[in-house]
C-alpha cells in the first residue's frame, strides 16, 4: 500500500473514531494508530527495560467505558543509541490489574528524517490490536502515554 493510501486510511479512521466518541459509542477516545514500520518482529522478550534514560508509562483502557484492560500485552521496539534496530531494543510487558504499564529504554534517537519515537503494539483479548508510536518531547526523560483500545 502506498503512503497516500495509508494516510487517507488513517484520516478516515480518525474521523470514524471522532464520530463514535461524539455519538456516545466510546467514553474514552481511542489512541490513534500509527505505522508499524519495517522493523517489527514478533515474540519480543518479556522485560521492562532495554536501557536507561527514558521512562514510558501509562494505562491500558477500554474506549467503551474507560475501564482498565488488565493483562494487555504491550510490545515495544525502538532504535538503539546508534540509530539501528536490534533484538536488544525489543521488549514486551503485561499491564497489571489496574491496566498500568512501565517501560524503560534509552532516549530514542532521531535517524534519517524520523523524529525520536518508540513503536508500540498492544494486544488484549476481545480488543482490536493497536499499533501506534510514542514521540518523546525533546529534552524529557519520561513520558506518559495512555493506550485506549477499541473493543471487538
């Protein structure tokens, strides 16, 4: 699929989600999706840290009623300090009973034309898979990123 079609699909999804929130279908606005990129690799090891310097945390919630999604599997992958992707910078965590998650990594580097980012893939029973990215604010060492999932 070319970039123009992907962008059009993303814009259409944002409008559909906005309409669903306005219509009362969702109490919490779903987290917008983003590209998976070419470096996703399944079966990331369960670990909450792949480096030091940046802490990402948040809560997994249902868009339907804002309730916690306990046990959601959250996969992360990012470029290492040298700007390349490798197995040392892949991880997965499970959201706790309150839906909370915590992940520590190196500060994602900028590479080519891409701003610093962490790729995220969230799966949970009875929810659509969410693929998104977190873009740390420049000069920060931590960020909060709620992951609001759409029920199936």
